[in-house]
């Protein structure tokens, strides 16, 4: 499996699956979640609303993942996952790793070969970039089904630098 690290806009990635750092409500929000919903259009929200009305009435649990259409994005699907909020007093790294692994398993179940991830939980959820990069890279290091390429699409110089440095260790 090839792991790529790029700086850019995840909503412009021409991959099979774009991973959304969603909130448990699945109904849009800020950051990556808001950008994906805005650029992807109402089709994504319609599928998320259907999931909430049927399979996920209580929302998507932290660490789990679920797929929808990608709407107007250049990707084929969006895999939504809910990252954990950073805690200095509780180790939640297994949940962050689960976001990545579960997203890959959902993507492989769709037959996807390429997946683009954001830096899950590093925005408003406060996860330190260095820790998030190490956890994310370790979580995607093992091949999963049909997945051939994992791309981390990072917003800003600092995130790109931190993920690049973590990969070279």
C-alpha cells in the first residue's frame, strides 16, 4: 500500500473515497465536515439524514465509520467517521486509530482502491498534531482489502510538515 502526504483541499481529491471528520450527528458542521457537505451538495446530507432516521438514530459512535455518496465531490464516496476529542487525562488514542482502520474497512467493502484522509481530531477536537500523525500513520500501515493508496490531505504548512516528519521516522 502506498501512503502519500500532500498539502491541499480534501474536497478536490480525485480518489475513490474521501474520509470526513464528521460529528456524531452526521448533519454537517464546521471544518472538514462543513467543507465536504458544502462542496458535495445536498445529496450527502440527504443520505446522512436517511442513516440517522434508520440505522443510526443515536448518531455515529466515536471511532465508527459509515459511507454515503460523495455528491458533487470528485470522489465516488464519502466515509464519515467521528474522531475523539483530545483529553490530557484519558488516553483515547485507540479511538483515533479505530477511525482510520474502520474507515479503511468501510472503503474496502465498497471496492475502493484510493482513500484520502484529513488530520482527524486535530481541529476543534484539539488533538495535538504530532500525536495524531503518529497514530494515523500507524493505523493505516497494514494493507486492507482493495485499498492501494492512502493519501493524507493536510490543510496548512504545519500539518503537512508534522505528518511528513512523522512518516520519515
